[in-house]
C-alpha cells in the first residue's frame, strides 16, 4: 500500500498535469479549483504544510506561463498616429537702431520711417528649419532710400530679416534685425531688444 507521500505525489502530479493541459489548450487554469483539490489531497494523505506549499508554487509557475503566453499572444495595439513634432514656438525679436514694425493690412509686410540720410536699404532674408539649425542666407533686396517697407516671404520655417540703411559712401545709418518670424507668430507681440 502506497505511503502518504506517494499518494499526495500522485494527486499533485495529476493536478499539475491538468493545469499544464489547460495552458497548452490556451485556457486559463482554474486555480481556485485546483488549489482546493490540492488541499483535499493533502488532508487525505496527511502530508505537512511544506509539501502543500511546494505544490502551490508549482501550480503558480504553470499559471505564470499561461499569463506570459496571454501577454505575448495579445494582438498588438495598432501604432498610434504619430503626431508631428510641435513647431518650435518662438516670439519674434527685433533689435537695432531702426524702428521697424508690421505694416497695416492683412499681408506680411514690414514698414519703417523714412530716414533722410539713408540713400539705399539692403534687405536680407535668411531661414532656418528649427531652433538648432543655422540661418541660411536667401534673397537680398536693394531698395532706394525713399522706400519704407518690404513684403516678407513668410512660411513655416523661422525667418530672419536684416535691414541695413546706408548713406553716401555706403556708410551705415540705420539697421534692424528681426529674428524668429513665421506665419503663425506674425501677429503676436514682438520682443524689442536694445542693440549691442
């Protein structure tokens, strides 16, 4: 006649085999029911609590395999639509000795007051893709001294406008630098800084 330990070992083996079969079939083992059967087998065989705890640990490891498989088998969530990185938000900054401003109206036009000593205005446009990039020189315009405004070719990139007023002999009379302009921030308040 088998001993208490052997009787419990057979019962435990049957319980664990059933749990493995359920996991293999893709079903979650009925842990509560299997633990009740384990406790009943332990009482019937008269084994100590340490043997029952070893059986429970074995059962938990089988259940953990099922949980792991369920996590791996889950349909992956569709990738979330990647949002475009938010455009770098900057406020336009104006420096220099020329009082430059937005012209009245709906377009993108800069205006300034006439300066009698200025015979020509040099206007340079430079762009950069983002805050970490360097400005790349673009178009340069030369305007007569009596001109007091210019259309600004704004887009999504950050634009810098350099305005230099020269007098006779090419001598610098006035200058302005407007940095960080975009279509989105054109109507925002511009920061004014003293020229160095």
